């Protein structure tokens, strides 16, 4: 999801799955004021929903901008028969660690709620 997609989702009252876990944040006043401004613009969204959506977009962007670092192992060939090398950068580590933590969280969380 891109940042511009959030505006459409918020306007349509889009909600996703949520856990029962909470995290307390101590936000700088300027960021809190901006979040509250978004709540005023999209009153159907809670500040928690807006923070969650913004965080999701930021994490997707971080993942997408992690640089590819070419490894030594060929893992495939492209449509021209050229070798594709494994990525030994942060991306595969991030994906593996995210998967590990998700599995741990899923085993300790009650069934996820789906708000529609």
C-alpha cells in the first residue's frame, strides 16, 4: 500500500485485522498534532487506526528501499537466461525475522479480530 492509498481507504472506512497487543508511544507534539488533524479530516478513523496505517506504509517503504546486495549463489535465471543471484542484504534477513516474530506472536495471541 502507498501513502496515497491511505486517503482512499480512510475515506471508505477500511479496517484490517488487529491484535489485542498494545504499544504505548510518546510522540513529539508536532507528530501528535498532525495525527489529530488527520482524525479531524477522517472522523470515521480513530487515531490508533491512523497510526497503524501510517506505520504499515512506512514499514512497507523501508522494506522496499532496502538495497539488494548480490551474493555468490545463483538462485534462478531471468527470461534471457542470465543468472539471478541471491540477495545477501537486509531484505532477506528482515523477511525471515518478521516471519519468525509473526509466528511467535500468532502462537500467543487470541484469534485476530476482523473489523468490517
